C-alpha cells in the first residue's frame, strides 16, 4: 500500500457524503474544505422533501454552526461564494431505493463525477424504532452500495460503523468482519430480509388494529429491543449497525469498501478548534448532571476502561484510510478500530476525578446565580446495590409519611405513583447504559496503527491528519478541552 500526499489526492476530487447534517459529517466537510480548498465538489445527501428545504437545512444545521468559524475568518467575504461553488445539496433518503433522489439529472451527474463516497448516515439512538433503525443503519447500507455500483469513477467507499457492534463481548476485540447471519450468542436464523418482513407485518397489524402513531412507535421500539437481545446485542442501535456491516460483506461486489469503527466519540481535540461538540453525547449527560448537583450516586465499574476518541481524530482516520484504499483498490476487508483503549486508556475512575476537580475549581452556576457545590459520587458497583439504594433513598421516606386524613392519603398515593414513574425511568436508563458502564473489552487497533505508520513513512501530512490517541493527555483534555466544550457548545 502506498500513501503519499493526502492534500494532493483530495485536489479536484468529488465526494458524496451521506448523513450530511450529522455530527461527524459536519466535521468531515469542514476539514476537507479547510485542508484542501481545491477539492472539486462535495455532494451532501440529506433528508429533505425538496431543494428549498435542503438549502434551509444546509444553512441552519451545517454552515451556520460555530464549527465553520475558522473557515469563515479565513475566506471573509468569499465564504458564501466558496460554499456555493464547492457544496451541492442532494435531497434524498438512504432508507429508500436509489437514495430516493428527486432530481434524476443530478443523480446522473453524481454517478458520472463521484470519486469517493463516505457513508455517515445513521441513527445513533439506542432505543430507536426498529423500522427506522433497520431502514437507515442496515438497509440504507445496501441502498448506498447499489448506488455506488453506478458511479463509474468511484475509487473507494468509506462506511462508518461503530466499535460496539461487538455487543457486550469482553476481552481483546479484533478488527474482524461480521458475517451474514452470525449472531453474537450463537442463536441461528438471523436473516435481514426476514427482519424487514417481520417489521412490515407488525406495522400492518398495528395499523389494521387502529393503533395510534404513539402506540406504533412504542411497539416498534419494543420490537427492536427484543430482536436485538434475541441475537445477543444489547440494543437496537448496535444490532442494526452490525447487520449493516453484514450487508457490506454480501452486497459490495467489486466496490472497494473500507469500514471505520469509532468508539465513544467526544469533542474535537484540536481542529478546527478544541472542544467543539454538538449535543450531549453518552458520557456528557453524566458530566453535566454531576456538575449541576443532580448526580449524587452512579452505577459503574470505576476500574472499567471507557474507550473515547475525539471527533477530529475519527475524521482524520477516515480521510487517511480513504486515501490509502483509493490508491490500493486490491486491498479489501480491512476494518479500522479508531479508539484509545489499547494504547492510551482512560477509566471511569479518572472521569470521576476529573469531573470533581473541574466543578470544584469552576462550579456550575444555578438559576439563582449561586455556585453548585459538588462532592464525591456514591458509586454503586452492581444492580443489586443500585436497587437497594433506590429503595432506601426514595421509597422508605414515602412509607414514613404520616397519613392522618383523606387529603394526606391522596397525597401519599400521588407521591408513590410519581416515585414509580421516576424509578421506571431511571431503571430504563440504567438498563440502556449498563452494557457500557461495565464494558470490559479492549479494541484491537493494529490496522489503525499500521495505517498511521504507513502515512508517516509515505510522507503523508500526519501533522494535519493526526489520529494517534497516544498524543492525548487525558487530564488536560477533559479539564481544559472537553468539559469546557460541553458547557460552551452543548448545554442549552
């Protein structure tokens, strides 16, 4: 495999990006435009009914974001013209055949011009409706591959998955493919076509019974969770992403496909500036709840490694892999884990200490203008201790209420109902995140290490397209980059 100048490769190239309004996609687009302004064209596929609504999404969800501040400062008054010249909106939907392209002429143009496809379209909701998740994360991959086969100049397709397609499996997790129909727990019979048929039949049944859209949504979420657990995956998200990888193996044909599996993605490490993030992502909700004084107890294995990687490193790894495989199309079935657990690990114990230190030095200011005082969190190491804590902390005080009349009796009943509602909500969240709070796997990243070594030896611009997690000082990153970034960009 040869890998020389990445900047030179990107010059005059045309790239189709799916899921263009997503977190990683925006960072990818910004990086390409800033690193190589002589890229020919970026086609941005996004869900929209027409060009007008697509244009509105482009402005409100992409280029008006603070992420593009550096590029705007660099280009000044030329920014709007530059964007209109380099970015072409493509209203469509990967969950439909032919990407549901409305403009056939534009579709023909894309097929004749595209050099690279980057598939970033996904729903990352752990408890997404099964019909939605299957349509985007699994069948969407098939639709993108079928479209890619029409692209006559295509050199490589980069498919972004997740390292957690491994489910709850521990130990050393290899950069290996997932084969069609093979479940994590050995249960036979996993068939994607049958899963789609099952979804369609359930939807028809619910609609014939007159179910409301709300009830249909709940039923679809429940179905996804049950199907995932039946075959050994903890939630609908990773189940449908794993099936998406299976589709790559069976449907790619002669297309040169690279699979990139990031771990838990956090705010930017360095570019376009440190700390940019969009929304509260996984561990960020925990950090914010703690800073606000709302998290006094937490269920977690403090010794467990949680594999995190800054978003700009993920994007850089995608770009380097894209260029390497475009230059060497004979290579296939290489998967890249992009994470930190094997080379520069951080543990939940560290996260607890960083959060305590940060919010002690820079306390959260509440609505009354007063600083929130934080302390050490009461750590619960298993589900039994968690249930015991919830009972003692919430239910026993309710049982101690003195019921003296009908009014207080009614008040007591209301409080018990409210408690039951809260406990169900908390237990549901705990059930969703438990696989990651007690995860004991390490992600093999030898392919990513080889890619990095190749880039350095070949003279590629690794100072621009950096993705080596060994350079991260985790305490500095969390204290001075990530937590301040969450507060500045993600908390409304």
